[in-house]
């Protein structure tokens, strides 16, 4: 269902700063590891814009049996199957595969990953996959099945949730895909130690319409579609962490987890 502008304008909202990609001539790059001295972690300057961010994302209720979200073995044993069942139920997919996860824990002023600092909230507007890297992920993961699976519709969907709540620090803002022009997406290299992937950074467009969920709890999750092979569907979802200016000075530092899933419709 698409809401009318009058209805959207009547929703509760905050004004938050989102970091778009400033115009640049060369192709942007981000390192997924701590760079050697003198090498930048990323190229491309942020272009901050104050945007209206409305309350209004769809949330799925889900009580996980996971006791420790920092235990990778328990996540793979308990949370991965839970998430696969959840995503299949919500999307109607015939097959769902969780292929990795990231736990983020805010450390104030902590950015040195070489010193063991955990992954931090991502404060640049982006989408995790591109028109090229989406199918490549299927090829990377599905082996001999890949080419047959690519003949059918597939999606890449993230399952995002807070580990502790209520979440008011570095909340997640999600852009209405119908307000984003394909030209707003800028392919960007994501360089690992052993391979190079590709994500989209995003250029500013005043037509973008943003939403978030205030005070999310650990039993709430958001499904973020980062890729869809169907050309007649919304294919990508720009998103970013942002600072809620209405949050109190003393808040729980954000702790969150995102799972990435391949969804097949075969």
C-alpha cells in the first residue's frame, strides 16, 4: 500500500542528518579491513543533509531463543534457522539461506578495528548490493546450482534487529524505494583482504522520503531488501544509521545484528 503525501506529512517525525556521497569524478572505494598506515579507509567525501525522517516502517515481531548474540556458534545453530523460517513466512519464498551476519556495538570514539573495536553503525547512505554484485553473490555461494537459480527470481534480504532496547542511539533510517531514482545509486568497491565486492553509495536527491522505528526492542526486526532480480519490483533499499536529535543525552549504546539471506522463488 502506498501512502498519500498528506498522510505521510501527518506522521510523527524527527529531523536527522544523513550522509550522502558528495559528487566525485573517480569510483568510490571502501576497505573492509584496517588499512596500512597512510592508506585511507575509504574514498568519497560525505555530503550531510538534514532530512525529515518519519515514523512508519513495517516491523515483524520475533522472540529469538538466542541467549548470547555475541556467540557465533549459537547464532549459526539457533538464530540462522530461526531467521530462515521467519523470512520464508513473511516473503513466501520457497527457499531461504542465511549466508552471514554482522554484530555492531557502538564504542564512543572507537574506530580502530585493528585494536579489536567491534563493527560500528554505518553512517553513510548505502545499499549492500548492486545490479552486478547481487547475482555474483549467488554464484559465490551456490556452486553448481547457481546458474539455474539465477534463471528465476531471487532476493537478498537483511534481517536487522537491536540486541538491547529500547534503541535510541544510531537508529536505522530506511528510504522509500519508490522515491529513489536508479541514477542516485553510485557503484562503489568494497575491498576485502581476499576479494573485492561492490555496493551502492547514494547521491542526495530531495525527493527521497525516509522512515524509521523509534525505540525498537529486541523482539522486533526489520527486513531490508537489498537486491531483487525482478525488474518490475523495488530492487534496492537505501539505508543508514542516524542520530535522533530527540534522544536523551544518556542512552544505551547501540547493539544490533543483521543477517543476510538469499531468497529464492523457484
